[in-house]
């Protein structure tokens, strides 16, 4: 069973130490499916969620090669077993990994299915071709930034987190991840050669932007970053994104921008020329939480629209 980075124990230990759990399905003393999660309580509401920075989760399964009908039937049965093992909760919510076979079993169990847009560069073997697919405007921005800025590697989140906060403040949104979780994730991935933080600084040593990326055997994942609101015109973010793509080309086969439903951010990722990919957010609420959750979602949609 191939294990994506967000399902690996060392990653889960870094982002949710002592808090993550998982449910499993076994056959013949062999694990054939896993679903990690964290359980949280707020007031009298119980939530089963993805751990922090586990942006694409859902169940991973070891399905034997066979007919499509047989594989889908087995997957339905596995999801039934996994969901039956989850603790009772008012809210269950995760974004499914692209490798998840189908979202239909979740729909049958009363989950709401919402599409999430990402962009993926499928083949990093020819960087000249990848570069040719980047929009002309973005290429000019990258070239200009490359002449004016220096790219440095960081081994912690000391320069990354201020840039994440600065970008969140500019968009009037709350940073959803605790700084210590980001720092642990950076340190753990850098130590294992599974991730990097790149930071752009000018000749005076002023930080313009900082971005974080990790990878597994299948793809590299851009997990987040930000830039100084006053210095946005320097093009540091685009320069760093291109440097992350080049870094990923020596590590894995694909680059996933992780996507965004914020229109301005979606357009920014689109300019790097990747294929649009749809992942699915699955959400199930209890009857008592449902009205409150609908109101919360409307408020969040309003904030995303204003952030664009």
C-alpha cells in the first residue's frame, strides 16, 4: 500500500503530536485501509477532522488489481467499515486524496460532497517544457525577481510564519494552523529530505516572501506561504514557486499547487500552466449542528469572496 506523505506516521506526529488517531481495516492480518483523524471538542460540539497540514487525506486502500466493478464494490465495503469505527461526532470533515477511488460511498453515508479545485503539473521530467507552459506575464515576473532577489533555504518556520501571517492579514482571514505545528512540520520534513522552505530576500536582507513544499513518491505538494504586503510587486512569490517546481523535479514526478477556491489565488496558480484537478471535500453534520453549520459556511463564503 503506497502511503502518501499526509498519512505517514512521522508527518502526523509532527503536525498533531499525541492527538492523531486512525481507524483501520485488516484482512488476513494485513492492513488494507487506513483513515487518520483528530478528534476535537468545542463547547459541546465534537468534531472528527483531518490533522493540521494533512490537506489531502481520506482513506488510503490496498485494492488488488481487478475489474472496476469488483474494486468499487470492495472500496464501498471498506469505507463502510472505516466510517463505522469513527467516534460519534457532530461534524466529520476531510478533503479526499486524489488517489481515493470514489466519493460515492461517502455520499451514501449522508456526506455533503463539495468540489475543490487544484492545479497539477503532471510531468516534471522536462523543465523547459514546464517553463514554456507558464504564462508569459508570470515568466517575466520570475525573471525580474531572479535578478533582484536571492533565494535561501530555511530549516525552520521562523521566516515562513511571519509571511503567512502577513498574507492572512492582507486578506482579512485567520491563519488556520498553529505556528508550532508549522515549525514541527518544516523541521521534520527538512530533516528527512522530504520538504523545503525557500525564502526570498533582497540585498538589504529584507524578507519578501517564503514558501513551504513537501513531497512523496508521487507528487510534491505546495502547502503554504506568503509575502510582505508592501513588497508584493517584487515578484518574490512567483520566483519562489518556480524554484519549488525545479526542486520538486529532482525529487518526484508531479507538482500539486494544492489549489484554492479564492478567485485571485486560483488565477495565480493557473498561470503556472498545470492541469486543473478536482478533489472532494466530504462533510457530514449531526442534525443539531446542521443549521449552525449552514450559517457558518455562508459567512466563510462571504469572507472568501471579499478576500479575492
